C-alpha cells in the first residue's frame, strides 16, 4: 500500500517544515490533494512557496507553486 506525502519549500527552494504540516502520510493521492487544496493559504502564511507530492519515495509532481499565476 502506497503512502502520499508533501514536502514544502520556501521561495529559495529550501526545505521547510511549516507548523500546519500533517504529522502522518496520506492513504491516497486524492486525500493528499484534498488536504493541500484546503490548506494552501495557511501554508503560504507560514512561509511555504511551493510543494512537492511523493508516492512513497517517488516524486509525483513538483515543485508546485502555492501562489496564483498571472
């Protein structure tokens, strides 16, 4: 069974651990993506600029900016 986790980066691309980061992996990609959709504004206020999604040790996508485009 796969686990899904996010990593968090600041504007310089440095790894950060925001206070609101989940303490456990997600059981599915849909759960992980749902959480980021609900939490991205809080993460930005905590200094997160981009995220990466991993399935186990494999990067699925990222870095994905948490800021609006345009």
